[in-house]
C-alpha cells in the first residue's frame, strides 16, 4: 500500500506541472500497473489461481474411460477364454486374492465397483457355455451399463471367432469425418481468462480506488486539472495491460503444454485480446461501483464475493451450463461472464470473428456495458 501511495504521489506532483489529459492518463496507467504488479493479492487471484486451474483441468482427459475395479469371486473359472477376454478389457482392473468377506465389505463401502463370477456348464451338444455373474455396487450408477457393454462386447468377439458363420441382422460400419479434436483445455482456458479478468476488474479496481480515496490521493488529484474520465481511463488501461500480461502467460502455457486450439494463430490471439475490452468495461465498472458505495474497506470483500462467486459457479468456467436445469440455464446464459467466456471459446476454437458472434453474445455484452459504465461514473467519488 505504501508503494501505491508513493506512486500516486508522483502522479500528483506531475499533474501539477502537466495538465494534459493524455499525459494524465498515461501517468495514472503506468503507476497503477506498477502497483498492481507489486501486489501479491492481484498476482495470486488474477494469475496464479487461473494457472493452477488450467494445469489441473487441462491434464484431465475426459475422452478416457474411467477404470472400474472388479474383484474375481472365489471359485470363478479363470482358465476360460471368457476370463481372458474380460481381463484384456482396458477399462476393467481385475483384482484377485480378496476373501469373500473383504469383497463384500469393499463393495458395500464403494471401494469395489463389482464382483464377477464366471461359471461353466456343458450344453447337450457338448459345447462349453459360460455364465458371467455380476454383483455391482450401488454406487456404480451408470458405470454398470458401461461394465455390461464392455463384457458383452468381449463375449461377442469370442463368438465371432468360434462361430464365424453365424448370421447377423445388421452390420455396423463407421466412417470418421475430418474435424478438430475438442480437448478439455479448449473449454477450461477461456473460462480461466474470464476468471482472471473478473478478479482483476472487480477486486483490483474496488480495493485500489477505495484505498486512493481513503488516503486522500483522489482528493489531491481533484485539485489538479485531471478530469474524472482521465482517472477512469488510466485505471482501465492499467487493468488492460495487466490482463494482456496474464493473458499471454496463460495462452503460452495452454498452447505449448496442453495443445490449446488457436484456430488462426496470432490473429486469433489479437482478436481475443480485442474482445476482452467488452469484459473489461463490465468488470472494472462493477469494481468502481463497489468502491463508490462502500463506507469501509472491510465491506468490499463480502459485497464483491456476492457478485463474483455466483458468476464463477454458474457461468460455465469449469462445467458446461447445459448440465444445469433449464430455468437456471436461461439465467446463467445472460450473465456477463457467461457471454464473455462463450465468445472467447467460439473465437479460439471455431474461428468465429467478433462481428460473427451471435446477437445474444455480443449484444448482451454491449448492453451490460451501457448499463454498468454510466452507473460506475456516477458512483465515482473523490473523497
């Protein structure tokens, strides 16, 4: 905080000699950016947390089927072709050597997904026939269908080898069409870019402006020819440069370590940065409003949390909003963070240009800007 005050004292001294509004904007932006870069809170919430989320969620491969833990019942036939086929299924981890009591206990507590018992019987034509008994855990849920399908497929492959002449009602053929692979990082990284801008805009602006007002820096600036719009413009430019730094760092990590899709390369990066201006005005405006209405610094965090946390949870940063109930989804899709992140994903992965975005997306952000920015200007206070 002392560094921030020192920086703005320099601004005040320079404004006394240089009444140019352009110089005022540049000076405010420069020293505000320095103060932000020296703030551990800004670095942690706007850069470190998103990078952690990108690393964690980017490492998850949703296309990989989950591994199911399946125990082999005592007395089960482990010499048959059926057992060998089930053992070869990559999504099944067969566990042997567990006592019946241990198997039952682990199944009840969800440590095991299922227990299988393969028994043999001889049909009248003297051909061997096997029955696979499955005892599944109640916690397996939809995984039971996956287990049944995997075992059925293994048995079907054996049947095709043993009885190749068997007639079939239908034949399945698959043709893979060319297309881009939509990875987990293609969903997560735009969300974290929005998260970073949200945190820097709301928390960063509200705390900084309140601090400047409390320490009478804004009151001293008021005595200079600096206009209110110059201060707001300087702070916006400062936040924009900080966002550009965070933006580039996160994109480099996503692109080179997790294969994040930038469909048109550098042109896509430039368009995403330009698109960020729509979010910057909204989130900084919210921070300005909060700093103007609160009476104490202790009130900033709870008010900011009330605005920020619902958007983090509801705006599809980590999970698609399509998973929500329809009534909730209709609300989420209109929130500014949802509109902003959805646009980023379309620009990065689909190659959609800003002017090609849907009216709902780009129009919604423009409306939010027209609502928030005038309120932010009116709520601005010098002291």
